[in-house]
């Protein structure tokens, strides 16, 4: 007997994260339309190639090599392993996703995550430079893990954004020390859509050796698009995805979804709706005297809240504990997404 | 501008493999129906739990631990790594998928694949016993990789099937030598649906320490259901999936698909249609004097064909080269699937 | 033509480290005496067993399992890999040898080093407790590396010592959180010989799941003795040493050396001479107004020195740069060892 | 109380292996002579450099990069890992040491050992060619492990030898398919000393990308000299040895030993004595009607022996079981070495 899905829907509006719903309706439409087509496997089909071409155009890198993987941790582990020599480590914010929240996936593949200090998720070119200079200056340098790559997230785990000039400085320090630069764009749609953002897709492609355009959190059922702007950056990356268990037999499926996401500007437009909702909510939070941890330019909102308020609010709205702030207060997080509705926002604003 | 998908459809009926089309219509229906629901991530949602319960019932293991992963190589690498001690290897048919066609994914995770001789993809309890006795008898045994697990595919890479008694013998030899037993069911639907099969899902759950029920090749967009019939078989398997990059943030998606596949017997019935088509095709091949490599009980057909015939037939139908047979002949493979239509079969029969 | 080794000897007294000379004369004597004996390989010979028995007695653990490995990094990587589950990490001082100076050997074997704050190389039970409580309290704990082991060095990289009660507290917190405790005794002889030390070998064996007694820095040509006080702590450790490349074919050689080191109290007595030299040097340094970074209880001395003094002193004595202290001053390190002679000490004191 | 080593000496002459005794007397002499010298660590001392220069001269590769590691399995794992890309495997005889007797050390480091058929331990250029052609021809090649390196042993595990022309053919096929060539010379002294050998050290250096000159089985207490004839073959190999746990702090020790081994032709002369003993023993075995598995050109002798004869002979002489030959017969192995004495040989010949 068929499952009664309706009965399983959450009863409260949710601001827990941006991977709570399925796919954007236009993405589902493309999946439905192509569903019974027969095409070759492993991403060698014409729809995946169309999607890759759309992305090449969007990032202004006509020769970019593009691969569709399933999820973020998998993508980070696969790309970082592919970009590093076996004896190298990856520099990351101490609060970076790969440093904290991927259960040791980078280390499982043999590489150390070298932590850098960060402010609201962002590292600086200066801290990379200091690390590398110390590394080079150390007499015992051959006993220390050699940095080979800088990892940044954009937006960061705190929803903050790198400016174009900050990224250019990071590129500069990477060039100075022979490092590669890799950008994790799990939530990239929400970054691109922010009015504070001045870092475009072509900028990212120009400045990074590799980056990924997030699908899972940005409107797809799953899937991340790995982009190597310069061809030949990683020889045999296809084979590497296979041995990492990251190659999908039905490679077409993410291809179809990214084709839809990069048709008629959907990717940026779905981000825009979410960021606008986030800004509206923050406006009201500020008006009502809530204390923001900081004003977030994207779809993640961090609020310092009395523990009692937090608990009471949870009865009506789903959102998440982030961290203890002090004895009596908690940092909580609200996340909007492409699937956040007017009704959701209204319900939230109503109880503030 | 929207992509014209129709123009991209293959022009010829295809028998290349069972991962050419999207998902079974009933699976797509469930995805569409649930698409805008908001539920918790990482497989902790109620739909995934419903799917797990349906599988627990189908395999008669009410306490089974079940996890949904994305693809076959990922699943094999994750489960085998989880079941083995770091110093153990996995016994597999020398032609087993993990031995040949996974680009070294098992070795990437630190384990040797110990090859056993096979006949049409099948290994025997006797060959496992011989290996283990030699291993134990060897004076230098501590310098040799200790076998920790037996890996079988059902159906095998040749579409052949283990009988229940063969699996019971494998279980017996595993018990005798302290080995675990793991069954790769990438094409399990086509095995369960074969009239020659006497190995039921409950049998598999009773005899194996772990197995997976294939989704990618059996009607899902992607996804494999890992089943540990006895709870506690692998502590912290959830964490292991995370560090292997195999944990999906939108864990609900494969949950929905397996819920549909295990509703009203869909999983077995979609296999049945494919196997019936395969049998009909083999009947006609035999009638017309083609030489089968052997009569296949499932959805993969192997034919020894003159090179010229092969090339000519390829002009009208898509199917695959398997191996050179001799100077002038080739072994080719035809695969039927849940998406094979009456028209496809008619087109193939028409040119035989 | 034979090499003229004499011509290659350093011209200056050296205080660079404790691995500059060969083996203690009594160790060489044992190697010479046994040199042409034929015995079985891989540590299965009777001399190695005698050495193991001497160590079992010295640590008061009559059933201890003991293995001789070649060097410190190898030993740490092998023991830590053997003690951890594949999904676990190891807690270490942020300045711990495994965290900084082993070129990523732990990560190469798949495990994250989880850094704890330290003071002069020492961590506290309290910091372990805080880490574990935070880890457990985090809602997303399954995405974070699970700590499985606490790693300490004794003496530490700064020559400091854990007291017995500090180690008992560490054992307590390990028990509370299901962690193992491992002590790296690369310089253990110099710790045991310190008048400030109250942690005996039997204490270490009682409190730790594993530890190693350093040979390389403490009088052997090479070699570390791994001790698992409780038998069965790591099944198949012999096999693990083999696959880690840590099993010596001529396992007898370190066996002979540890037999000599644990005969008639040689191990502690050679440490004593070095620590006494270190104390004498520190006395004079203090008298002459040099600024010690802290008074060291063992064989490593850290002095804050004007850059000019440092350079000038280097002309007459070999010792090492440790770190920049400020604009004009450097922290330098003097190390005494079993091979430090009266003449070496006199030469150093002479130029202070 | 000092151990009575004499009482621990084996009572029977031994032909078990070539790692039963300590070091050649001239090697011990050098260790004794240099013992109390103070020199820099990690192989940066002048004696190690002298040893490297002696080897550079012996192999006619004045720019060769040379590193001293501790043992054979460690050396194979380190060099092979360093030479391969992460997605590549190593072609080896199915009976090769890395394939069978290293407990999965290569796989532990992430690489598959790709087995080739062999005859008495030797592979052929032709079998490498067939493997590579099949690999390239396979449509699904990206799912198969790419071969990156050919591994040979010289002498092989059966004591057999590659001729210069066979090695030139292997080099040729490696060049044709972009493979590297690596020679494991664990018993190289016994190969170089064989009258059947026409492969010189300069030949090996000219034909191989890397090789190692065995010390452990050829007169050293331990130690293998890794030679990369062309500089730059492996960037940062020093760092790789560190992260593999293969870097010795007292790097001078193997340096001293290899210095002695490559002084005045010691390395070849100690091999010659062992091979002559082996030939004399084989002459007598043949005279007395024993059945050799084949006539061995080096220091390993394989005899097919009645089980009863084997057991009886074991009462007087130590040697090893190799394999069952048939119901009533066993293949046994006698190994001579630099430490085999006239008395040992006489005792063996006496009981034949």
C-alpha cells in the first residue's frame, strides 16, 4: 500500500537548513521530461554535455573541465585529493567544513587539514603568507606537512562573503608560494545573489584552480558541479572520481539538473529569493531588538537569543542551535532557501 | 533558452545496460509527490524510515540496519572497508566487480582484493576453503593478507545466480574460517525475478552479514540500500558513510525512491518484465542459430558473434562489446531492463 | 680504499640532539658478541624474547606484549593506527610530535590529529574532558571526528614531565569517555632519570594502553620498544607492523640492543648522566645571568638568547635554533645525551 | 645480570635464510670505529654522503639520488607509492614479494598490485605488453586500474636472474606504455656474484627508474639503499620517507654500513662466497640423485624431497619448507649467505 506522504510532512515552517526540500520545480520538470530517454552512462550523454556548456558559458571558461558529483563532502575529498601531492596538506579556516564537519574525510584520504585562524569563517591572504613563511623558515621543514592548497568556502559556513579583492589577494599569495586555490561553493547561489557580493562566476573561474557550484543546497535533488577552469589541471580526474566512489552510473541525472539550473538564470534567481527573505527577516529581527551575531549578507542568519526565547520559539518554528553564547544565551541559526515560502516567512515574522 | 531534450534522445533501441534511462514512473511519481515537503536531512526523515521498514519486512529482518548510499562502487568500498579490519583483504571472484571494474576503490581504502577462480562469475565454497586452508597452513602466514570477507555478486557480472544451497555452503565456509559474507545486489531485482532463482531476500538476509539492494540499475535515479540484517554488525556505520563521502545531505531522496520500489512489489515486478524480455530474446537467438555463450537466467545475454555480424547489427541496435572470443568472433552483451519496451524487443528480434 | 672516518668527525662539541652518536658502548658490545650467531627472523629469536622478559619485569607487566620497531614516527603511526578505529582521531598537544613534526604520518594512515592546547608540551585531563564534552554535546556529532585515543609524550617535546597524578587524571578522563591512552617515550630514559619524575615504568604500564620505550635517542643505534601492558590489546599487531613496513627481518638486532639496555639498569643510568649534565649546565647558565625559557627537569635546555650571542656561541659549540622569541632574541636548545662527555660540558661552560 | 648469549645459539647449521646472522665483520668494524662520533641526523652526515658517492660510482650514475631505508617491505611500499600516481597500480609477478609476502603493504598505501604470470619468479616484456594492450583496448578502461610501474626482483623470489637483454626488453615495453621500471634488489649481492649474471649495477641504473640495493640480506644489520639514477625522479622523496615512517633519525648508521659494503668490492665478494657454496651444494645434490626443482644460479636452492627425507634431515640441519609438491613430496629451500661457513657446508654435504 502506498505511503501517505502528506501525513509525514513537518507541521511547522522550517528554517533548519537549505537541504530540507526536494528540487526546484523547474529541475523536477526537466527530470520528468527526460526520464524515459535512453542515454549513455557516466556523464558521457549529450544532456550532461549541454549542461557543461551552459556552465562554461556562465563562468566564462570555454575550455573548463566539468564533472558532476553527488555531494559536498565527496566533492571536497575528491577534488582536494586530486589537487594535492600525497605529501601535501590543505590550508583551511579552522572552522572550515573540511576541518570540522566532514568526519575526517580529507584525512581518510591521507591529507592533513592545516588550520588557519578565521573571522566569521573567512581566512586572509596575510594568514596564508604567515603560515607559509614560517613553514619555509623552519629548519626542520621536511618534517612538517607541506601546504599545497588553500581551501575557502563562499559563502562561508557563517554565510559571509569574500570580496573580489580578497580573493585576488589569496590568488596572489597562492602564486607566491606555489599553492593551488579551491573554492567550495556549496551555497554559491546564495552568494551570487547577495547585493554585497562582487565576486562573479567568471571571477571565481579566473582566480581558482578548481571550485564547485553547489546543487544539493541550491535547488537540485543532489549534485555538485566541479569546475577546473584550465583544462589539464588534474589528469585522469574521471578515473579518480571512480576510485573515490564518486562516479555516478546514471551521470545524466545531475547533468539534467544542472542543465535546468543554468537555463534562463535559474541558479541566481533562486538564490535571490532566499537572500531577500533572509534580509527581510533580519530587518524585522533588528527592529524588534533581537541581537544579531552579525548582519548576514546571504541566507544564513545568526541570532544571539535568551535560552528561554529559543525554546519557546522552537515550539512554533523549526530552526537550529548553533553554539552556546554565554551562561544564559544561545546562538541560533535560521536558514532560508529557494523553497522558503511567503507563508514560512510570515509565520516566522509573526512570532518575533 | 530551454534545452530541446527530444533532439538528444538516442535514435536506436538500446540494450547497452540497465542504467540508460531515468527512474521507473512510479518512482518518479513518488519524487514528484514529495518534492516540496520539508524533512530532516541525512536519512533521518520519516519517509526514509518508512522505506527502511518496508525493506526490513521484505527481507524478514525486523531489526536490520539499513542505509541508502548513492552508487555501487561507493557502496562496495564503504561496506567492505567497514566490515574488514585494516589488515584484512576481501576474497572475490577474479572477475568480480570490485576486482576489476572499480578502478582500485577497495585498494584506495587500504585493502587487497584476493582473487578466487570463478566460473561465469561464480565462486565456490570449495575454493574459499582451499584458499583459507592454504593461508592457515603457510608458515609465513603473518606476511600474507588475512582474508576477512567473502564478496559475491547476485546476479553475477555474467547474469548468473547462486542457488540457496550454494549460498548456504558459502555461509558454512565463512563460519568455519571466521569470515564475513557480503552480497552485492546491484542487479538484484533481475535475480529475484528469474524463474531459476531460489534465493529469496529473507534467505540473503539470513545468510549474509551485509548486502545491498541495487537501485541504480533497478528503477531508481540512483541509490543502493545497504542492509545489515543483524543490528550492531558495524558500529558507527553512519559516521563511516560520512567520512567516505557517501552520506547524502538530502538523504530523503533515495528513501522516497526505495519506498516506491518496495511498495506493492514494484521491485520484483520490474525485474520480471526485464527477465521475460531477456528470455524471449534468447529463445529467438537460439531458434535463429546464434551461439549463446550460455543461456542466461537473468537480464544479461551473452552471444558469440562473427565480427561482421556484430558491426552490422550495431548500425540498428545499441549493445556492447564484451570480449574477443577468437580471431573472427566477439562476445557481445545485450542487457534488458525495466525500461525496455515491447518496441525495443521487437526491433531487436526483427534484425536477428 | 677505506674511508677515513676520523676526518669526518665534527670539530665542535655538540648539543644539537640526542641522536648524534651511535650506541652506548655496552649496546655495541652486545651487538659484537652476538654478531655471528644464527637465529630466527622477525623477532622470534631467543635474545629478543629475553629482552622482552627484561622489559616485562621492568614495567611490572608479566604478560605485556612487546614489539621492537625501528623509529619514533614509524612507531607512532603504527601504534596509533592499530589502536584507533578507522573513523577515530587522536587527541594530542597542538605542539605534539605527531601533530607537527611527523610530516603527516598519522593522516597518511587515515586519522586526524585533534589538537589540544598545551603548556610547555603538556596537556591536561581537563582539556580532554572539555573536548569530549563538547564533542558529545554537539548536535552534529556524527559529522565530527570521534576521538579514540589520547597521545602524550614523556618527557614532552619541551623536556617537561607528567606527574603520576596528572597521568592518573588522564587515565580517569580516558575511562570516562572510552578513550585509549598512549605514551610516546622517545626520550623516556631522560625522564625516568630526572629527580623531578615520580612516574615509574610500572606506573606507565598500569595507566596506559600502550607506550613505547625509546631506544634511538636513549643509547641504541635505532629501535623503540612498543609495550602493550595488557595482552590482546591489539589483535594481530605483528601483521600490522608488517603491512606498515615496520617489521624488521633481522628482528634480533633491536632485541639485542634492548637486552643490553635493560641489563643492570643501563637504561636509567645512561639517562641519569645526561640529566645531571643538563642540570649542571642550567645551574651555570642561571649563575651567569642567562634567561632560561624555564628550568628543564630533563636533558633539553631552552635558553632565550640575544641573536648576537647565539651566533657567536655557534662558532664554538653546536646547538640548535628553536624559535624566534622577539625582535632581537632567539630561543635556542641545548640537548645532552648518554654520549655527552665531561669535555663537552666543560667546553660549553667555558664559553658561557 | 648479563645474558648468556652463547647458550642461545642454534645447535644446528642453518640454511633457513640470509637474514639469520648479524652484519659482515667489516661492517661491524666500521660501526665500531665510528660509534662515538657525533654527526648530523637523517642521513645528512658526511659518512652517509661518502657511502652515497661510493654507490654513485659503483652504479655509474654520478647524479643519482640515494636514500637509506630500514627494510625491504618498507622500501617497496615507499618507493612504489612515490613513483605511482594515486590512481595507478603496479604490475608484478603473481608470486612477487609485494604481491604475496608483504601483508598488503602496497594496498595499505592505496595501490593495487596487478598480477602477471611468471615462470620461476620472472615476468616477460611480452606479458607486460599484453596486459597494457588489453587495458588500452578495453572500452571501459577508465574503470580499470591504470598500470604505472613494473616491479621486478633480481634475483627473484626463486633465485633466478633477469638477463641484460630481458631487462632491456622490459625497459622498452615500459617506454612504449609510459610505465616506470623498479627493481627490488633485496638479494642483489647474490645476483651480481652469480656466474650466470650479465646485468651489472650500471645496467640496472641505466634501465630502471629506481632500484634498491639490499643490505639486510647482504651483510648489513639492516638497511636498503634506494637509488634513483636520474635526479628529480621523485620530488620530495625525503619528505615521503618521513611520512611513511621510513626516515631514520640516526641516518648515519645505514650510511656507515653501506660505506663498508661498497669499500674494496665487499658487496660483490660476500655474494660470491655464498653463491659458490650454493653451487657446490647443488653439485653434490645432483650427484647424490636429489631432484632439484631447477638449477639455481644464486644462493637459494630448491629441492623436491620425499616428506620422510625432509623430516629426517631437519633433525640435523635447519632449512625451510617451501611448498607441497605432490602427495608424498615437498619442495624445500636451502639458502646460503655471506655468513655460511665451510663447517656449515660440510655438515650439510655430510648428511646428503
